[in-house]
C-alpha cells in the first residue's frame, strides 16, 4: 500500500479531495452559527435554548440566511461526492499529471468561489458559473473514465 | 497504478460507478428546470427572476412536481453513496467477474427504473420495488465485504 | 487486487466503513416507519394510503419525530461521506495499524451514539458531543493525509 502513496497522481488526488471535503465539513458548524445568530431553526433543541418568547417565535420561522447556508451545504454534498468518486477513478486511468492537477485545482477553486458567492449572496451569475465550471470538470474526468473503461 | 486499470474487475466497477454518478448529477439541472417551468422555488434568486406578482406568489409555494424531483435526488444521494463505497470495497474481495457484473448491473438498472418511476409518478410498487432491489444488491455486496474483512 | 485485501489496514478500513454505511442505510426504512406510525409525511403517496380524512390532515403536517429521523439521516450523510473519503486516503498513508483502528472505532462508535441520542432525544450534550468526537477523528485523519500529501 505504501507504493500507492509514493505515486504523485494519488498524492495529488489525496490532497485536493481532502481539502474540498474539509471545506464541506466546515459548512455544518457554519449552519449552526447562522441558526443561533439569525434565529431561524428547524430544531426544537435550538428553540428551547432561548427563554424569550419573541426569540422563540423567530426561531420557528425559516430564516433566508440560514436556508442559504443549508442549501449551500446540500449543493456541496451533491457535487463533491461526484467529484471524489469520479476523480479517484480518473486518477487510475493514467492521465498526464499536469492535466489531472488542472482538473483537481479548477474543481476545488470553483467550489470555494461557489461557497463564497452563495454565502455573501453575490449577484448572479457568479454562483451559477462556478457551479457549472465544477460540473464541466467532473464531466471531463468522467468522459476519460468511461472511454478507458468501455473500450480499452 | 496503471496495473489497477488493466484489471477487469476494477474497470467494471469504474464503468458502472461513473454511469450511476452521472445519472445522479443529472438530477440537479432537472430540479432547476422543474423549478422554472412549474414555478415552485425554495430560492429567492429564482423568485426575483419573475416580475409578474402572480408568478412570484406561485414560486413561494412548494410545488409537488418540484418536491418530487428534489426527493428523488436526495434518495439518489443516499443510495448511490452506499453503493459506491461498498461496491469499491467489494471489487477488492475478489468475487467472480460475472457475479460482480450482475451486482453492478442490477443496481444501476434499479436506480434508472427508480428515477423514471419517481419522476413520472408511476403507480406503486414500481418505485418501492426498484428501491428495494437496489438496497438488496448493496446488502449482498456488504455481506461479502464483511465476511472477508471479519474472518479471513 | 487480491494483494490489497490481504493487507490488514485495508481490511480494517473495509470493515468499519461497511458497518457505518450499513448503519446509515438503516435510516431510510426507519424514516418510512416513523412516517407511517407518526403520520407526518412529505409525500402524497403516503397520504393517499390513508382513507380517513383525519389521518390525511395529520399526514400533511410535519411531525417532530419524523423530522428528527430525517435530520439524523442527513447528518449521517454529511459526516459518513467525509469519513469514508478521508479514511480511505488515510489508510494509504501507512499509519500504525493500532492508531488507525483507534480512529476507525472511535468514529463508528461516535456515530452509533449520535444516532441513539438523536432518535431517543436524549438530553444534550450527548448528541452534540458524539457529533464533535466524530468530527475530531475525521480531522485527525485529514491532518495526516495533508501532511503526507503536501510535504512528502
């Protein structure tokens, strides 16, 4: 197994996959933070933490900021899983290291831009574009996996 | 690493895992499409895209068609992740290639049938059955992984 | 490929990853069970299964028990995916087997405690603590992957 970790391609994939998964994990405490500061909970545990009845009422409404973080997390889940699965298989198809690095870096970059433009509610198409760039990167890797797996 | 990709089992897994992940990725633009055509949004960005106040009001209600695509996507996430993780480990336990192919093909087939019967709202038990078939396939692979990992 | 499965580290990862994914898969039928017994559905299919109009009305409300199972499932998805991805990469960085086993066992244990304390609505901080323990375990593995992938 040590052989695999001395392989540059596998190291490159490990690095970018870990970075982007850590970014995704960061969304969970962020949702909690927004729930407490913006007072929009789905969660009775959170509601009970406030004794003030005015605060409680607010907690039961869905708050647009909280919903935005939650949707951003969900979008991360959907897209990062696809990247990790297809990226790992792609790393084994033996692409050029520079081409693979380009794919990994563009994807990870697009997800960071996506998160920032989602959370700060930047004007479109910043969010839409970064999402599409991530999708295209994943498709490009999937294309190579399929051509390798289907015809070789 | 090139060795792994010259392995038939790994190629077979790569092919079916990529196909089923691509199918899952297709659900995201589909949700967007339904949100715009059926006018049921969770999302202020979408709402603001409509100037007509009648359209806006519709956008704020949850639309049953939109909710169906969204739930179908969520169901994909839950089931396809389990398949990818357990299927990859299963491929390394050294099953017969034909047995493994059967597992992969039945699972991928069941997910396509599940999506079609969810989206077209086909009468039950088409959706329920295809879901159960996918689960059973995954359990069958998990059983082999566990017997290999626990006793060998 | 058989070589990999004769590797103790890979076997250990396979075992714990499969167990925790199976636990996650168990949440789906549980949500269905709660939907039927507690009568809180998101889903017209479920609603139509009841002829009684009183039951139907209940089905359309969101039920706190059902919502709790659903959120627990979502929390599983988010955390178990991160563990599986980072844990697999971690297994290839060549840690001591005993250290790796400790990480895997603590994570899997924390997720079981999390599920039980979520579903039985045990008083906090049981749920919060088990969630944090899982996160710390994953971070610890991610740290090793990053130091291996960045500097070696």
